[in-house]
């Protein structure tokens, strides 16, 4: 029993600081609660086709971050061939996806407000055969 109490006492400050990460530094709003609410609302609609090439398969709330996992309808080899045909590099594609993701989130009222309060939105894109394509993180909006 004494060992159990010692673990609780030493763990207490860690739990308290984790809660602080959920509070908006501007309004003291629980951003983690909003992340969980966004996740729960989106999860009901999954899988969700968002373009002719991309389907969101899962959504997670991890602290103040909402993570959308998406799969492209092409294999890694097919994406590489399209990148070469377009005269791009993989790094340029990643940059373009980050820009597009930020424009989408920051241009939409509710997600932009969530980010401005201290929340984060991340997309993880993988190919049909499981290769990572990009993982843009939106942690600020103008």
C-alpha cells in the first residue's frame, strides 16, 4: 500500500502539468476536450473520401492535437511516377501538401479557431501500399 501511495504522490505533478498543456494560454479553454469532440464527430463519418485520390480512414485526438490518417489510392511507385512526370521532387510534393493543408485548416472557421486557441491539426498521408507520403502539422493560423 505504501508503495502505491508513493507512486501516486510522484505521479501527481506530471498529471497536473499534462492538464496545463490542454488549457489555452489565452482563454483557459480545455483545447483537449475540443480535440476529443472533433474526433468523435468525425469518426462517425469514416472512412471519408475527400478527393478522387485520398480517403480519410481514421481520426485520433492526442492531447490538443487532432490527427487525420489518410490513404492515397495510388501505390508508392505510382506516386513516384506522377511526381517525375510533373517535374517535382518528393520534398516539393511534401511542401505543397503542407501549404494546402494549412490553407484548408486556416481558411475554415471552426478548425482555424481551434488552432488559434492552441490546438493542432495533423494529417498523415500514406500510399495504398503503406508508404508515408507526408505528415503536415498545422499549429498556427494567421
